[in-house]
C-alpha cells in the first residue's frame, strides 16, 4: 500500500510545482510593467473577458492598464 501512496504523493507534488512554474512564466511578461498583486488581479480580469468572448477588449485593457505594446499585449492575452 505504501508503495502506491508515496509515488502518488510525489507525482501530485510534481504536478503542482509544474503548474506554479507555468503560471509564473505566463505572468513574467506582465511583471515587467507592474507589481505581482496588480498582475494577478489583471490576469483574472483578462481571463473573465476571454471567457465571455471579449478577447479584443482584454488586449485593450492590458494596453491601457500597463502601457504594453499592442503585439506583446495580444500575445500575452492569447497565452492565458
């Protein structure tokens, strides 16, 4: 039984670590323009706009909030 539990816990830990790393890399582009808390809040708003089908408004939001160039903002929004 222990032979299944320990590897399973290690696998879950590895998956959680990878998700955190991926999340950090996606926010890294935004962190050049603002602080971490504002970046997380902006990421949430952009995701909500994308879910509703307003991707172009999300790109404009990123440009207005951060002053990010249009190409970089569009790329970042698509990566979320």
